[in-house]
């Protein structure tokens, strides 16, 4: 899937529902949002999206901090919008990412686009010129900011090089909840 497609999909979603709030979008799109305790261990599921019998459901691990749940929900919303008929997508620390890395990358790009406005990124980056500080003020992991940079470059913005290259499975390896999710590595 091309970056332009993801940018247009987010733009259409925001315009249609007049919001970029992921919780409001889920409600307006009739996506059931379940918060279920699933533990915090190494193999704990962080969240998943499933579509069954015309019902769309995002389930997020309620044992994770609220800010982390927000990232997971935005990512799973990406699966719901971009991979509507994809069946199930699950964030668990297992080796499922080899097969689904393209879909994971697309969901991460979607999450980055829905969670951050271009103008806000430019304003904070212009004031600080520091990548990690910008991510911190935007309350996103640095990897999401790097994905956002990719999309903004596609839109024609000139941005400094990010000090990281985000991997499609970065949410799998982020140490939750022991460390603040937006601390630099």
C-alpha cells in the first residue's frame, strides 16, 4: 500500500467523522472497543483487531498504561480501516511479524498520521530541533514520529533525518510498562 493511500484514508476518515480522536472514531464507526486485562509479561497480548459476522472489534490490554493503550488502539484502528477484511491482527510478542510486516507497517503509518497533525509536528520541531523532545511533547514513541516523517516527506515537507529508522514490529519490542514509552532508546 502506498503512503499516499494511507494519507488519503486518514484525511477521508477525519473529514467524514469530523474528528481525529481515536475513541470517538471507534464509536462513530461502530467499532466495539474492549479493554481486557491480558497481563504485562513478555508474551502478553497488547491488542488485536478482529472482524467477525460484520462486527468490528478492537481489544486492548487494559493492564497497559493509558498512553500505551492509545497507541495500540490507533494501530488497530489502522488495521480496521486499511485491512478491513483481514480477519485478525494481534500484537503479541511472538514471531508472527515475518508474515504480516507490510500490514504492520501500514497500521503504524496510519497510527502516526491519525495521532499527529502536520502543523503541530512542524511547530514543535521548529522550536526544539530535537527529534526525541518533539516525540515527547507529542506524546508518541519516537518510532511513530519517524513514521510520521515518512508521510510528511511524501507530502512534500523538508525534514531533518530522524536518528532512528522505525521497524514495523517496534510495538512488539517496546518494554511495557517498565519504561515510559516515549523515552529515547
